């Protein structure tokens, strides 16, 4: 006879059968090992290992160790404690959530574990994998990576917790082995995630520090409607807003004395004074801020912009506006008027006190 081609879906029953066969073999091996462990019990080991297993309930043992590490281990100890707790969280979420419900393995029966009075109360959750062991090895792995000197004792403690689950008869050996493997993976993965988070925060702080150049982010513009490139004011204004500045007021040059109300405020409330025009506008603004301690910036919107060119400020008003966020405040001498500090590639400046 010619064999008929296999129909779609026939592979699934075969896979299910193989999984069932694997589970039967694993259970048979587990029963043999668990029976040997039960036969080796003594009242003394029962008391000790029962206490160890109960101490690991809800990760109490590991939380206490984390507190100890944080208290006496200085910075490295605190990091080890945080990494260990994060690893426990990851392992617990993985084991006590999807993994137990995917495998759905029943706990060992009294026929295997011995008389009920010699074992812990049987938990109501599924057996595979061991949550206690996963948390133990997650904590031990993470702590060992962060603080190697603590590695041997915490790994030993994790091993005792894992064996206590077998000795007390609440889990099979394969449950414990699987939990240890999952915990070790969590102990590697969780600290890496935390390290990336720490690195990202450090870079953000470093970037923020680099951009915090002392230039006030609130600005008052002194404008000249008749400047040669007055049409560029809209583009420069948009560039300032995009760079994180806010514009409190725009004052026409014929009302330049209105700047007095701004520059005489308390130092922390004095805004950035921006001369948005040509050389005449810059001179008028400089005369007003001399001696006030205010920061003066220049947006070159004139025809020649000689003052701007002499300082190396970009003559493109948009570029000049963008550089306000990264420029460095520095002082230059302007004979007869003010000292206007301007970065070589920036536009912010502050005159020194007069006198």
C-alpha cells in the first residue's frame, strides 16, 4: 500500500505525546530522588530545613540580607542589594505567573513525602518550577555579580533553601533545578536592565548639566522694526522657543527705557536681555544693562552687524538664537558703554558692575 500523506495537524498530537512522555520520565526520576531524600530525614534536619524554607517565604530572608548589605556594604553593597531585589522581582513574576500555569504540575503526594506531620503545609499553587528557589538564586546571582566577596555565602544559602524544598517534600527535585536556572537568568538580566537605566539617567544628568550654562531661559527682546533684516525676527524667535526659551516681552527700541523695570528686579528674576537688531539696537541695550548684572544676548538683524562680526557671533539670526542654549557667558570690554560677555560661538553676555 502507498502511505497516505500526513494531514495538517497530525504533528501536534505527536508533540503532545512526546511532552507527556517526558513529563512521565521526569516524574519517575523525581519520585525516586524524593523517596531517597525522605528516607534520609531526621528530626534535627527536619527542624532546621523546615525553618530555612519558612524563612524564605515571601523572600523575607533575602530582603533581610539586602538590608544588611545596604547598611554595611557602602555603595557597592547598596547596589548589590538593589540588584538582588530587582532580580527577585523578575524571577517571581516569571515563575509565579505564566510558568506555573503553563506546566500545571501537582505537588508531591503524601505517599512519596512521608507522614503529613513531618512536612510543611502543602502550598496550594502548582509545583513546577520552584518559586522559592528561583528567588533564592536570582538574589544570589545578582549579589555575586555586584559584590563578589558576598558570593559564596549567598550562593550557599540559596542552595540550602533549594534543598529544603525537596527535604520538606513540597517540591520535586526537577522543580528546584528549574527554579535555580530561571533564578540565575533573572540574576543576570535584572542588573543589566538596571545598569542601562542608571547609564541613561547619568547621560541625561550630564546632558542637562552641559546645557545649563547659566543663561536665563526667560527673555525680553529689544527689537528694531526698521533693522535691515527685521524679517528674520520671526525665524529667530521660533528658534529661541524651540531651544527652550520663553519670551516675556518684546520692547521696541524707542521704548528702551522700559528695560529698567526688568533689569532692576531681584537677581534670580532678571531675564535674558536680547538685542534683536543692528549695531544701534545692541548699543542701546548695552547702555541699559551696564552695571545691572543682567545677561545680554545679540540676535544680528541689522545691515552690517559689525559688532556681531567682531565677536565671532554667527550673522545668521537663527544660528545665533540656537547657540544661546549652549553658549558660555564671558566678559568683553566695550569702551564707553559696557562689558558684554559673549562666547566665541555664542551670543550671551553680562556686563560687570560699573564704577
